[in-house]
């Protein structure tokens, strides 16, 4: 399941004139039988709600008083999460003959046209209170307290994540909590302004609309929302269309030869995850993600990851975790992965988190030679990205869960063909050669030829490169050495600025010696880890029509555009 809960407003949404009909109650019971949760988010105070709605125990939690109070029907436990109303404020309203007047644990409520008297009392007393309107109702709460505030607390208590929740409402005070949900729906009788922000506009009104929504969740689950809403932007195809990876559609394969930019693309996708407040976990056998700025790394080249520590971190909200297994012997890594994966998937099944799982070097931990992959890998794994050099070496059980493929490099079409043969399907029609920065995107369900897509670039990788490689000091073992054809030189360039300075001064024979050997593109790829710069340099190295000075100018210009230009005040 992708959507694990429904959060619904009461008056005007679930209820008609304060009453929930029998058909709606029956549908709620069927919805809960699927294992999903129900959360009520209402502006009513709790005693009033329980008086008109005796079936409150259908809900796992109730957020009352417009976000100020959490109530658990199963235990009758109440928890007020906002300050009580100031007594002198209530007295000021009574002196002004504001009626009707309801005072809850935190909320103070009345009806229009009393809003001016309420506002005057707030100003006169200098209080930090806010007024929230709801179809004629006037609710006063502490600043910052609204339905989103209360739903956030409820989700923490239930250990659920907002992207895996569908919200439905009808009025002004529903805006905030609908915005935080992974899918926002409105019943037919909702205000026009609320309809405008909704992902789904239901055909039926009131309780019948909520029934319609619950049936769609049970039938369609995450497919209710378009990829743009819940998916990760990969890039733009040649027709100008945005390409997204939708988590509910199944697995993703990123494949291509070594050093071609697979981890760079994966890092860019993690940035898209963060933009949508989605959490991720990366299995990292070779330490490629140990410097990821947005995640906590468990394990390194010398210390094996602690399984309990990794799971404890993943249970924390807003935690992204890299599990680095470098310290394990390569033969031990698959068993560690096989032990960890069921626990991760169990956590995801109950809470929705981690929203995305990235498995690097998938041919090692999910190798085709393993005969027990089906024992720990479910048949349909959603929101999982497999990264590999050899798709044909990945277990068929894992590949069959893949619905989208991103193939990189000059051999992208061949890579895609290997994947198709591994799962026993016909390869797609031929595709045009890729341009610099493009990947080949293939949607197994859409059919048709693969599409070249100009892929997004990770911002943090560029920032790190500028700091570390342009101006930092690399170790002796990974510095670049201009040695020349006779090995008579030993000019060490320990960063790109120094490389560019030395490159301008070395003699043509030395320059050409390293150019014809492909040393420049190799260093950019293996040490600098900039695949785009490496590809541009490799093209210059292979161009026999260029002389020493022309090739030198071309490579130095490529470096300047990416790294050294900022030091001289460039626009980069």
C-alpha cells in the first residue's frame, strides 16, 4: 500500500448537518479492514463532537479544536498540544456580550458577525492569538495552531508520514492540513478556493464524497495522483516533457558502465526527494555516498555498519541514512543486505518511511547467482532504485519489479537490451544516440521507444567539487602528474586550479602525450568524479583534427566553466 491513512474533516465533509449516515459508517469500517488508518480533523471541541458522533471509535485518532487537542478513542486519552485560552480574553468577550461563545481546552469559538468584537478584544489585550474562519464559524486559537499543526502531532503519534496520507475537506480551515497531505481531495460541496488546491475533486458531496474517496484509495491507491504530484523529476525529454519517477509504480533501474554518472544521477534524485519531504535510505557498498550532505552515514571503509543503529535512525522522522558496507568483505555484503531489507520494508509498510530505497551495486547484493532472493525480496517492491553496471547479473526476481529504466552512456541501448533479455521481454525499438547530459528513459508500462532525457544535475555535488577539487589539496596518490613521454617530469597538480596553471605551461609534447593516452578524461572521471567534464575531455582527446594548442584550450575552457571561473568572479 502507498496511502496508509485517510484524514477527514467532520462538518460539511464526513457529516451532513452534524450527522454521519449509515452508508458512510459502513464504508469506513471496510476501509479500516484494509489495514489503513482513519484520522478525524475537526474544529469542534471534543465534548460536542462525542455528543453528535457516538461512533468516534472508528477513528484511530481525533484532532479536535482545530488542531489544539489530540484524542484517542480506544483509550479515551486526551492530550492538549496548545496553550489554554487566557481567562482575561474570555472575560473581555463576555463583557462585549459575544454570544454564542464556546470555550474549549484551547479554542474559543463563536459565529459571525462577532469577529469584530473578537478582534477588538485581541488588540486591546495585546494577545498573540489568531482568528480562523470556517463557513461562518469564528475560531480563536494561539498563533500557529491549526489543523496542520494538530495533524502533524497525530501522525507522529501514529508513526505515519504525511506523503502517505490522503486528506479531504470542504472549508477555509482545511487549507493547511490538506496542503501537507500526499493527496488533497475535496467533496463536491467544498468552497471554490479549496477546490483549486485539490488533487482530486470528488463527484459526490458530504459523506457520499468521502465514501467515493475511500473506494478510490482501496481500488487505485497511489495511482490516484499524477506522477508530477508524488514523483521525482528525472529531467526533460527532447519534446519538452517532464519525466517523473512515480513511487507507487514499482522499481527503477539505473544502469550503465562504470564511471558514467549513475551515482551522480542518484544524488540528484535524492535532492528531489528532499524537496518533497521524502526520506531515503541508501545501501552503499563502495562508499560513493559517504559525503552526501543530506544524510547520516552508518559505517565506513574501516567499520562495519551497526544494524540496530541504522534502524534506530531510520525510525526517526526526517532522517536520511546511508548504510556503507565497505568494511565488509564483498562476499559478506549480500547476507547483511538480506538481513536488513525485510526490516526496512516492514518499517515502510507501517509508517511509509523510508519513502525511497536506493540499492547501489545491485548486482552484488541481489546477484542472479543467489538462489534465495525471493525469500527476502517481495514480488512488488515500490519506490526502490537499483543501480548497477550489469543488469543481466541482477536476480530476475529483483528486475521483474522494475517498471522504469534509466540507461546511461554510449552503450545505453545495449544496456537496455540486456535488461529486457534478463526479464524475458522483447527489447524496445531503437532510440537515437544520446547527447551530452542525456540518459535513456524507458517506461515498461507505457510501451513505445525509449526517450532521451536531459537529466537533472545535483547541486550539492557541484558545490562539493568546487570546494574540494578546485581549491583543495588532493593526496599524492590521486593528484595529477605531468610526466611527459620520457617520464622526465614530475609536475604534481593537486587540484584543478593548479592543473589548469600547469597545463598552460607544459610543452606541447608533454601535453599531447597525456592527451593521446586519455589521461585527462580518466583523471576527471576517476578522481574528480565529474562524468560530464570527463566526457567533454574524452571527446577532445579523441578529435584528431585538433592540434596541441586547440585541445589544450578546449579542455581548459571546460574546466573553467565548471570550477575555476567562480574564483575570478564568473557567473557560476
